[in-house]
C-alpha cells in the first residue's frame, strides 16, 4: 500500500486564514499596549522631575536654577528639554519634555557651567514651574496619534490631551483642563 503523507491544499489554506485572523487581532492590541507603556513612562519621568523640583525648592526656597542633569544627562539646560524615553535619540524618541518657569515660560536655569546664575536670566522668578510632555512629530504629525500630550505645573494642573496644542492653551490659562472633550485630568 502506498500512503502519501502530507497536507492538503485546503488544510494549508485554513491554517493560513487562522494565522491571519490571530495576527489581525494581536497586532493592534500590541500597538495599544506599546502606546500605553510609552505614556506611562512619560508620566513617571514627569512626576519624578516634579518631586525633584519640590526637593530643590525645599533647599533653595526657589525653583530658579533647577538642573535635573544629575538625574538625566540628556537634559539640555539651555532649552530646558529632554527626550523620553531617557537615552533615546531624536529618531526614536516618543516625547519631548520641556521644563520652564511658569511665569516667564523660560528655562529655570540658563547658561553653561561657568555662568553666574544669579544674573544669567533675571526674568525667571523661580516661584512656580510648568512642564509639558509633548509627542514627537514626524512630518508635522505626531508619531503616536492615539497617545496623549501631558501638562503639569506647580499650581496643581495635571492635564492630558490627544489634540495637539491643547496643553499649551491649558498651561497658558487660555483653556481649563477637562472643561471640554479635548482634554482630561490625569
């Protein structure tokens, strides 16, 4: 007796269809998981810097000249910005964190290592701070369009929005967080 061992074309087609269905379900779920993970990382870093700001003010009675580069070597003092996740490059960063004096919207610390910080930026009051964590863009569109931009201040504003530009309006006082469908409190 001759027995042929193998799979029929119908069996192979059924297997391919089943794998395609599983992939169609798994890939979007994985992408959502990755976006939630990136957002969680951004929130964690923002809250860590906020805690360090409060420690700094407790020692110095002001936020002026706060420099988190001892925690984050990638923090750029002159611009008050860093990329998230920590250690990422401009190509693979998910968010840009910006830290600034709430009143003047300028970095809390300016100048280089040998700068007299008392006179480097006399406009910075150091009485309050603001922070934005915005999604990075590619061709003027967010890399993660379903994710959120974040805003955090020393005045207890914690806001997030999927719409670009809303966080800047909330931080500047032109809009209230959670008053419309464009933003929500976190």
